[in-house]
C-alpha cells in the first residue's frame, strides 16, 4: 500500500491455549514487522525490577484504574491474582487513526471482550497440532505440577471448542510455517479495502488537480 | 493449516484497470501456489488454434450457454464481441466443497455480478501507482491507438472510483511487493476460521476417541 494514502491502523489480537507457542510467535512477528508495535496494557500491579512505565505496562493506581472502568474507557479488563489489567479504548482508536498497527497478546476471555468493544480488530487464534502434542509441550517445560498441567489441558480444550468466532486460525506445528501464516495475515489485513478508503480517493483527487 | 482438516476451497477474484499488471501478477501467483488453479470459464466463441477444451475454456454451443443462463447456473456472464463468457456456479461450489482454491481473472462488471451470486469469494482489486503511470504503461505497449488509450484511461478512472466494495486493494508499483501482498492474501484467506470449521471439530473428536 502507498504510505501516503493514510491507511487505518490495525489491531491484531492473538490468543492461544497455554503451550501453543503464542509468546514466541508474537515476539518473532514484532521482530519481523518494524512498524508493528506491542500494545501496552494498563495495570495496577507493582512495577517489577527492570520494568519501565509505558514500555512494559502503564502502571496506574487502583482508583485510577477503577475510574477508567467506570467511565467505559477500557476495551477489555480483568483481575488476575488481585491485580487489574486492561486495554484502553482510546489508545486503540488513536492507533487506528494514526495508521499504527498494534499487536495484543491476550487470553480468550479478554479477546472475547475486545470483540464486543472493538469489532474492527483482527482476531487470531493459535492452535497446537493436536492435544497430545500440547500435553507433550507442557510436560516438556518441566516447570508445572501434574495438577497445573491437567488444568491447562482442560482449559485448552475448552478454549479450542469456543475458538470458532475468531477471524483466523493458525496451527503451530512447524514454527516457521506458523510465522509465515501470521505474517501473511498482517500483510493481507493491511491491504483491506475498508482500511484504505483514502487510497481510492487519492486517485480521483489526483486526476482533478 | 492441517491438510487433513478438510478446509473449504477459496475463490479468489482479481480485477484491475487495463494496464495495471493483473495478467502478469495472476500468472506468477499461479506459479507460486501449486495448489491454486485458474478458474475455467464457459464460452460460445470458436476454439482458436492451440486451445484445448476444458483447459483454456469450456467450449459450448449458444443454446447450451443460453440454457445455463436460463437455469441460473452461471455466477456471472457477459457478451463480448458477440460471444458469451460465463462462470459456472456449480464449478465454484464443487471447488469450495473439495477444498480447491480457484483464481478468476475478471473485469469489474463480472466481479460485481459474482459478488452478488457468490459472496464467499475473495475480491481483490489491483491498482496502478497512479493514473499518470497507468497512461505511461498503456502508451509503452505501443499497440493501441490514441482513441483506445483514452478510452482505457476513462474506464480505469471509473473502475477505480467504484472499487471500494472489493475486499482487498493491491497497488502494483513494485511488481515483487504486489506479488508478495497477493500471496499474503491467498495464505491469510486459507487460514480464515470460517473456512476451517472442521479443524476445531477435529480437536474435540480426537479427545473423545
């Protein structure tokens, strides 16, 4: 697409069951597309050593976060282990207006909330090759107890059974193939006519100059 | 995507103003994707030397073609220089059911008819970088009269002004970039969740085996 044409920015939302390889795929995708940025969430949790405000998270107080919730400023939010995490609607809208593409790595519940509040997002679900392979990968990590692994597998099954509403499915069997498919989705969505209305206008304006 | 998952075949419909480079791009795309086939049209025109039935066209008589029109068997059809050309709905539906991806290179009017009769198609419009460059390319061919070039430019302008309904826009400024974008659209559309319903089902079936 022509850079001058004023394309709308795209929000790419990526979810996956634990162990499907989402984090590595998202990291590689950000590396590959210099103009694709990680979306930065708001959180009430304490800043950890080495973390930077507005880089890792926007760190805010509980009352500030609650104010954002009350005023409908969040496209999605959730409480995890007593801390709040959320995505600002304003940041998403501003990104779209400024032609900035954002990548948001988020769980299925968060993605479902976003789908309601920000329908123009592109929703991608990453799948393991099959559940046996997922179990193998979870065990291979060697960090989780049997109980945690069992729970993750049950969650995975439930998430997969509900993933039909996503726009795209990507199977992470071969990592490079999955990365190519994700990259293709980014490139294709940038070429969507609905995000490039200014491009057609620019042709006709040119003619009348 | 997993091959065993029984993905639905996709119809890719490509239109462009004359001189935008559609024919070369489609040829390269077919070369690149061994499993993407050119859609074969029905026609009443005489077979030319070297042409093969069911390879270049399905050659049929005027009464047979008219019968297809009358019975609503054509997803689009048009008369060009006294000959009829059309695309069979049945062929498209069969391709979708069998997981075969088809590429149809067709003018804007044909594409608009198809959009009405076969909405699940993926509609791509190829643009020249600008109208000045299009004029240069048309003159560079050195085969058309001034009158023909003028008419082509007027048509181009009209087609571009009406291209907003297409799913994707691809600017053919740098040929390789345009080809990458087209390829990305093919790959991304193959990953659409709506065409891969069997994939999610296969996960849950597996679990219950």
